[in-house]
């Protein structure tokens, strides 16, 4: 963390613990919350071949990114398993920014670098120069319009690119503002006249509530894109042509049967289940795996979870953590296509 990032966090009256920003929970009456997205970082892909290169590597369609400004997308291995999960955004320099979990940035960068040797692209990690702020709450857009000095009419998934910053609206009426850390430092005093600081865990909880997956080192190469419901967010293209792992991903969609989708659930436990933790059922161990977990706002020692679970076990048996705590399913904010679960043979 460089000096400018320390200055940014100093405005927010919190601390960093295990890579997450911690502060007092904002009052329930707060209409706008701001969270430093220190658990995430950017990789930059620039150059004349940037579009073609990423189109041949990522699961999303870069033509849709060019049109709308932002998409979730995965970089898979040749077996179709997710190595990295990105939010792909147009950059101010006409290339692309890949927003990724901080612990996955080095792995993602090395894999992209490996495939880029025959393309005219420049790859660069931006964790030392750029930062992100997450805005949530009923007045989040009004706060941003005031601080950025312009109207920001935005639909979910849309994107605004400025010479100094980029802004994306994500599910749950939330916004990600990415810029040089110096730019955000200059904006933050004004932001804090209208917004309350909020911890990273609250932002992750909102991701879980929206059914938005992410990949951690513990779950790297554990899932194919449909297993974490990426098709719901247009994070998979089935008509753009070849990309790494495309054959496996497409075969599941058109010829296979999805047996392990991602569910939203809750559990009461002494501590949050870690990504990659196994889930057991009445009849079998290891029927599922935790994707994300965060403390619930409802009760102490209660956690909300995203987990990839065998569909038959999830819907017909009791589920438990290996330590015995029962898991109960919650509704996702979207419906999965039932044809994914039908046998096509």
C-alpha cells in the first residue's frame, strides 16, 4: 500500500485487518455509504490488439463491453474451469481495466501475460497507482452526481468513462468508482459530507445478497462459469467464437446438464465459513463448496453464504458445515434457466 492509499484510508477513520477495511457500521438511517474497495485491484490491458486478445481469452463478449462499458467475465483454463473472475471495463486510455480480487491479481496477470506474447498489448497491474470506492444506499447516485459534478443517469451494468475516472453501476443499485488514488483522495472530503464510511464486509454481504460470485485462491479452478451463475450476468457468450475453455463451457450449455449451481444460504456459526470450505449433506460429504461468506445484518454469529452445491442434495437433504452447523437456503434475486438442469441426451 503506497502513501496515497494510506492518505485515502486515513480520511475514513477505519483500519485494515487481513486485507479488509474495518470501521463502525453506518447508522441504519444512512442513505449513502462509501467503502474503499481495497480487497480489489485493477489490471490494465492496452494496445492495438487489446480487444482481439481479450475476446479470445475471456468468457464474456468484448463487443458488449465496448457497447455498454462493463461485463463480468472469466478467464478459464483449457478444461473450462475458472482461473480468474473479472469485471471488465473500458479504460480512459481506450483499452480495458480488469477489476479482480487482490489475492488473484498476480495469478491473473501471469496467465494473461502467458497468452499475450503474440499480441500487441501492454499488460500492467495498477494496484500501486489506482484505487476504487464503492457507493451504496438510496442516495448513492445523488452523492456521486454532486461530487463528480455531472448528471449520471445509469442503468444496471452501464458505465461512464471520464478522463480521470470510470464509474460502473452494479447489481443492488451500487456503484464502483475507479481512478488514480490521488483523484479519489481529492474527492473524498466532499464525498464524506454526504456519505458514511462502511466496512468491506458490508460490501461483500451486498454482493452475496445480489448473488454475485467471486473467486478466491481457495476456489481457483474449482468451478466452470455456469456453476457460479455467470450466465445470469451476461458473463458468458455462447455465440462470439472461441476463447480459452470455450468448448467445455459451450458443451455444458447445449449438450450437458448442470448438476451443481450456486445457491444463496445462511448459517449460524462461531466464525464465517472460508471460501473453499466443504458442505456436507445427510448422506454424503463434500456435496458443495463455499464461494463467499459475510456476516449477516440480521443476527450475531449469523452469516450469509454463496455456495456451489449439488442440486439434488440442496433441494432434498439437510446441509451442514463439516463442524455440524446446519445450512438453510435463501432465495436468489434472480431465476436460473430450468433448461440448464435438463438432460439433453
